[in-house]
């Protein structure tokens, strides 16, 4: 394989860099001072998305998922500039979730070249609330109280891949279950919950560390002063993941959460639907029918207000937060890279803990231009006028190979 050359502006320092790659390694770097007049793309590390439910018609939490389907999802991740992810199994029948976990592990055994992309499995359920709003689009009949046996069955099937569990701490003995998961080296997140403030505090004190898609999966009417959204927002011990696709939360709420939590405790996720990459229309999945609206919003069929995952990659969230808060890329990009890595005790980048551009280091990087989000005449305060931002990729280089 010959030498390939790339040129871009670092997302963090704004320096111009020339990168030479041979095989899967960086063999030479040339750095020059920032030049605002240079017309070059941004160069940045691959992203880390901890909530991926599927893509290109492949639903991960399904009795029909195959090894080939898992690989297709991972290939879509690479095309989205995501070099690490947590494949997410949403609430389903126990045997279905166990089958899906086993299939993911089998796929990685069959195709070990993709192993580095999957940091782990995220179980979003079945230990979630059945209350209106909190349950979201999860099937109520499969939502159950905690089971150590189920966790061990899924972990055995996946050969130890379960790294994150989203649960509601409203069931009896929640702190004990949280401590059990932490002893199993599984991170605990709070989500799809109807818990009160005391239950939430007890779960966090026991080791819960993340709020999953904070402010989503909630009742339409919440108590004015004390509710499970405010309780999590106010708890500095909790990270919060956000779906900033223009549909799940308003620009005003994004700004509120950013300023309450601080950038260092926020994680951007795609919550990517199995329908990601599909055109608008109605689609039948294993448990129900979904619909992609003309603007890209994914809902349950027949109910345009009931969101069911998302269709845009996590890079949209980076562009959107940068626009909403008028922040440089250097401030927002960690929300989709080093913040999730820190939370999950992973290396800072897919290439390791050093700089993502190092001579001798693995050639994992993205070259892209940012298309900012836009607002109508009423600006930030009119969420209906919001148009999502995005990345336009020029090159995606993973393990020295250009992804197309």
C-alpha cells in the first residue's frame, strides 16, 4: 500500500496539519500555525456514540438480527464518522435480548476487524418504568423489575460485552441492584423513569453515573417544582446524554441543560433508529410500525408526536450544540469523543490515549466541513424554525483505510 497524504485544520488547536499515512499508521506530520484564510476541512478524531439501536433497516434488539446485520450497522457507523459505539438493546422479550447479545458477540468473532468499534453493549431496558410518558416507545409487556439472573444470562451470551445498563430506580431494592451492576463492572444510567427524588438520590449514591437522554421519555405534565428531570439536572454527580437532533429537545432546553450541567458532564448520542438512512415513509419492525416524517423525525406510525429513536448521526448534535451555544468546535467536539470515553473508562480516542495525530500512531481521523444549524426570524426561541446542522465529510480514514 502506498503513502496517502491529507491536510486539514485541527479541531482543537486550529493548527494546519499535513498527515502522511502508510498502511494503518501515521508516518509523517507537518504542522503550521493557524491560518484563517486557508481553505481546508477540519481534521478530528472519530466519534464515540454510546446509544445506537440499529441502522439501515437492521434492528439490534430483534429476534431477526443476524451477524450480517450487525456488521451492516457497524459499517454505517463508520460512514457516520463513528469509530466506537455501544450497540443498544432496547426492551424486548428476554429471549430476544439474549439472542441479540449473542449475535453481536458472534458477529465480532466472525469479523474481528470490527471488534474495536464496539466498546460494549448498552441495555436500555427491560428494567424501566411502565408509567405514561416515561415508558416512551418501549413495549410495556416486557418492562420488568430487576433481575440479576437476566443480567448474567445476557452477559454470558455476549461474552462479557454488557458495559452499560439504563434502568429506572423506582423498583424495590434499586440501590442494591445498582451496586450489583457496578461490582460486575457495568456502568449504570437512569432513564425511562418515574422515580421520585429520594429514589434517584439513592441510586446515584449507590453508583449510578449517567442520565440517559435527559428530558426525553417523560410525562407531558410534570410537577412544577420537584420532578425527575429537575432532580437529575441538578445532581452534579450525574453525566447526561442528549439527543440534539432538533426534535427530541428544543434549542432553548439544550441551552438550559448545557448551562446547568456544564460541557464536561454532557454526552451527545444519536439514539439512532434501525430506520436511520431510510427515506420518509412507514415501516414495519418487529414489535410495531414506525414512520419517518418528511423532516427526518422518527415516530410511531399514526402518532407524529411520539418519538421512537432518531434518524440522524451524532455529528448533527455536535453541529447543533455549537450553533445553539455559539461555541467553537473545540468546546463541543469532546461531547461526542472524550466525554463518553472518560465516562466508560475507555481510551480517549480510538487510536489510544495519546494525541489522535501521532507519528507511529494508528491512522484514525475525519476530514469534514461543518454546516451550522439555522434559525428562522425568531431565532433560538422558536424551535419550529430550527434546521439541523451536520457534517459534510471529505474523507473518513479508519485504520488507514478510506471509508466510503
